[in-house]
C-alpha cells in the first residue's frame, strides 16, 4: 500500500523534533449543503528542526514513532512570513533613542 503524501501548515514548533501540522479541507454539509471548513491535525517528526511556525510543509505517512506521531517531514515547500513584532519594536525603539553618553 502506498504511503500518503500531503501538504499542510505548521501551527506549532514548541517541542523538539515534533511539529503540529494542520491540513485544511472543505466539506459539504450532508443536510444543508453548505461548504464547511474542516482541518486535520497531524504530529510530524522533524529530525533536524528544519521547519518553523507558518511554514508550508510536505509530509509523508510512516510507522508510529510515538503515541501521536505517525508522519515524517519530507521538505519545507515555502517558509512562513511571520514577523516577531516585539523584537522589531524593540529594535525600532533603540534606533530612535538618543545615543548613550550624548549631550
């Protein structure tokens, strides 16, 4: 049986070598016919910690690695464009402030 290969977005990278990847899908409601957004959450083994939050990644099904992990990272398709707002504000504040020891 061939292994499934899917593409999803990394939503959490807080644990070492593990990523929480969400795979979005659209489903038609059986009674009302409205299109509903659903998601599948997969825990992915990332041996070298290549991905981070917001990245679009390709994953493949594998043998169980732990109680929850059954997927492995194949490659990072696109890097996320997340910006650390607190760090950029701190850098901007330092640039705008007067130099220390100035008159």
